[in-house]
């Protein structure tokens, strides 16, 4: 159960979020297409911000105790964030594979 919570769930959420954002911002013509392309950066930057906030909060909490915070920070915000970033990269790759133009060679 812990394996699912710390690895598979963030991975699947990252894939779904990145694919959805890339699919919704797919339009590249007309007004505002550059803004739509910049919106693709929102999920990874948001994830890094949330990870940093959780890590900073836990660091302050553990500085008052005698427990080493480094291992706890790597375990809780670090591992799920890593798998979520991997999921976002995988979601982007799935999007590019699905929606990129194909070259078909005729015989």
C-alpha cells in the first residue's frame, strides 16, 4: 500500500495531468498560442513549488526535534515528487507519440 501511495499514484497523476494539459493547449494557431504553450510549464512548476513548500515546512518542524530531517525530507516530498515528475515526462512523451505527424512510406 505504501508503494502505491509513494510511487504509482504520483506517477499516474503526473501522466494524466501532463497529457491533459498538453492536449488542451494543443492549438498552435491564432491569437494567444504562445500563452497556451507557456501553460504547459504550469504543472511541473506547480509540482516543484508544492514539493519545496512541503520540504520547507517539514524542515522547520524537524529542526526543533533531534531526528535527522534529511532522510525524512527525501522520503516524503522527494520520492513522490520524483515519480510525479517522471509521470509528467511520460505523459508528455505519450502526447508527442500520439499527436505528432507520422511519415508513412508507400511501397
